[in-house]
C-alpha cells in the first residue's frame, strides 16, 4: 500500500455473516502518511470537506447520520471523535456517551435509551459506545442482565443473543428506511498496544485521570470480549448498516480511515440545497430592493 494512496473504504467492511477471528484481524496497517505534517494536511483536508458536507446535510434536511464507535478501552474512540469531527458546526452534531443504565432506563427495553438520543433530520449523532454494549459487556458479564428483570429465563442460551442481534438489525433497518444513515466503527487495538497506552496513562501526570482500575478488570476478559465482538460484528453487519473494522494501533492512521469513510458515506447521499421557486426569488428581489433603498 502506498502512503497517501486513496483509502478504499470497502476494504474495512465486515461482510454480513462473515466468520471472524479478531485475533487474526490486523490491528496495524501500513501508514497512510509519511510525516506528521502530511498527516495534519490530510486530516485538515478531510475535515474541511466534512464541514461542507455537514452544511449540505443540514440544508437538505432529509437525512440524518448516526456514527457508532465501539472498542476496547484505550483504543482511541474519544481522540477519533475529537480530531475527525473538529471542523464541523457543533450545532449540527451531538455526542452521546452511554454509561451504566439508570433505573428508568432499565425499566425499558435495551434499545429505548439510545433511541431517545437519535439524531434528527439534518443532524449528525455520535454514539461513544451504544446499544451494542448489550451484546458485548452484558454477554461477557451476564450477571448484568439480572438488573433488567427480563421475563426470559434462559438468558444464556444462543437463542437469547440471536434475538438481541435480530432486534438490533431490525431496528437499524427501520432507521435507514426513514432516512438515518448508520456507520459503525470497531476500533481494533491489540492487547500489547492497550498495555502500552495504559502504562502511558499511569506514567503521565495529566493522563492519570483517564485510567481506571476497572479498565484492567475488563482486560482480564480479553479473549471473551474478542469472541463477543466477532460474533456481534458477524451478526449485525448489514448492507444497510455495515460494520467497519479499523486497525487502531496507529491512532493517526485510524483517524484518516474514519474520516474518509464518513466523507464517502455523506457524499453518497443525494444531498442538495433546496431549490428556490420563482415566487420566492421575486420576493427576495423585492426585499433586496427595499433594503438598498433604506425602506427596511
């Protein structure tokens, strides 16, 4: 792969039903930049283009865009959101970080709280973690299901998780049919790189706040999480709402890939500024003339 070569977004899509082994999936790709300056230029060009597309998305007002980020701790979700979306109008974008569900949220189905946060037409919504936690951390730690007070008794059966995947796929298909485009990113970091980033957080004073002992506890279940992610991606990547697996050991590379995929998705919509009618143009010309004459 040549540095600065166009990014083929399709290379990172998980085909529906594909059998994945994330232990064999690359976490590091060849650099798409040859210097820090070159990386900054590419990212700036990409964010400038995204800014233009966001304005068009808002003016068109027929579509919304939902971007979902899932990853193990320290994979770079926050940094990717901060850098890739740095050029857009904050009034047209909202980021939601889903933590442990509240008592009210637990009294609803597992998709309810995220549906309340979906972007409206013309807007970009970003989920930093999402309803996919319900087939990831909840699958690895099934005791979390106890708080959901579900009527289903056999929550550890394959049928239970199959039904949850189906609920997600059906929900996303409904959203797409109604104008919400969905991009799902799994930032794939190696266990060795996660260790390096944890050590950096511990050793750097102004990064220590980012580190939590709970991160290490989750790390103990690495293989279980890789298995849960692999099954999740295989069962919920669709033509309408694909999963992209982004090699995340190189944060800069990952950001360039993510930015390219978002730009390509928006550019693929039939976005256009609303046409002005003859009556509206006449009205505007009349107002213009009045402004020039000082009548308004």
